[in-house]
């Protein structure tokens, strides 16, 4: 028996023994995710047990070095862990923007002191992060941002506003794009990390048509930020931002595409039985084919990334495809559900139909960069088409 086969057997046995049954179901509600933070809120004892057991093994971030809270697993073993979690239906033990986005920038651009200060707390769920990119006048065109940080000698003084800052009202820290040189659109942007308890920072939730929302407006009024909370070089924050955006779009693609994906036709049949309308049945079948193609594309890109052959714009392909798949999925569910799709709390009773999720899905092609922006990136960077 090879080492990797032995690792798979041991991993499967450990997961079966340590993942509570209630943590082996697809996350549906917001409370199904554990986000960590200074004052962590667990939805159940099982959620707490599952997180603590995984964190103790370093499996919230299995590939990170042990000194930062990881397990230092080689890629092949980390892939086995993902596969076995998927096979058993295990939920992520920790959902974290710190893991999905900021950590990539910290590993590449952070100082040794910043890595030691922040990475272990991210891995252990002791700090919850928000992302401060978009502004009322700078959404897809981020280089138009106006939130400004002035050099005041021993600190930065930040003034401005961010919008669509997911979970900013619940976050402990925020990483923000700020303008440090108003004379240069690209070379005048920096990234600051700020404690949300700092005087002058306030948030206001934004309500969506789904009735709830993770989004907030975030305001900075004469906020003093220590100099050592600058991430990367001064005025080179656009490099850091692009690096984070690459991983953000990959993450959104994976989450919307669904690493725990179940064939839509199977899910619908389990609840409503066979679909008798031939046209609707064909649409569902085509969707499942597209979803499998997306999964194959994701695996291909992952393999190329390991060997350094990945194209930077592949993240835009994943983001676009997953956003459109996500919207199409809920359109088909509502079409099959009929009147049941009008019941607001149908999902709580085990129905695949959830009108709130259908409404929420409309934002998939906006957040993380609109589908139009992704298509422009693909056209320019991959297809090499001329600009309009």
C-alpha cells in the first residue's frame, strides 16, 4: 500500500469518527457557517466540536506551515482530505475571508511580523476579516477609488467610504484599498489593515430584496492607522489588490460552483419525483452537463496552477461560469417548484426551493466583479481581442 493510500484510509476513518452527523449536510442558512472572530458564535455544540477538532489538527488550513496554524500537508494529501470531506458531506469547519483572500497577500507581501501577528489567528478562527474595496463611485473601476490615507508621521489618517463590504458589521478587522497618492491612479493606491474597533470606523447594513444581506456601507472619519499596518509597498497596493482579487474570484467560483455539488436532477427528483415536462427536463439535464464541465475546468486550472502554467485570467473564467451557473440553478429550481417556490420558509422544511436564495442569486453576477467585467477580461487577456 502506498503512503497516499494509507493517508486516505486514515483520513477517512478520522473524519467518520470526528465529524458530527449534523455537520454532514449542505449549508443552507447563514448560521450553518462558522465565521470565527473575537467573540465566536456557534450555532450548535456540534458546530463547535467540528471546528475545534479540525483546528487542532491544522485542517482549517491544511497546507499552511505549522508555525501559522496549518498542518503543512503536501498538495496530494490536501487533495485527499478535500475528496474525503466531500465524500462524507462534511461542511467547512471555518468560513473565512482571512483564509480565502487576505492570507494569500500576507504570505506574498506581508512582513515576517505581520505574518506572525495575523496568520495564526486566521487559522484558528480568532479573527474575522472584511474586505474594503468598492466605493459608491468606484465599483468595477476600482482605480477610481477616493478613500484617502494621509501620512501624518507616526500614523495614517483615513477618510472616506466603502460599500458592499460583506459582514463589515460583524468583522474584527478590515483590509482596505486607500489612495495614498492622488496624482497617480495606479501607482497611488496602498492596502491598509484596520481594527474595526478603531475610533472613526462605523458601518451601516444594506438590505437586499431577499430580505437580508451580508453587505454594509463602511465609513472612515479621521481614522488613525499605525504605520506597521500597511500591507506591501507604499503606493503599490494595486499589485496586492490584483493578487487578492485573483483568489477572491477563484473562491467565489468554487463556492458557487459547489465543491459539494449534487446533480440538480437528482436533488429535484428526490423531493418532487420525475420531471414530466420534457423541455424542463432537458434544461435540467443540460444544466448538470454544464456543472460537470465547470468541475472539470476547475480541476484543469488547479493542476495548471500547481505547475505554474495557469493563466491569471482563468480566475475570471471561473467567476463568470460559476455566477451564471448559480443563477441558472435557482431559476430551474423555482421553475420545477411551481407554487411551492412562493413559500418563504420552504427550505426549512427540506424543500430545495427557497425564494430568498433565488432573489439572492441575482447578485452572483455582480459581486466579486460583474459578469460583464469578467467577459472583458477574458476577451482581452485570453482571446486577445481588440478593445472597443
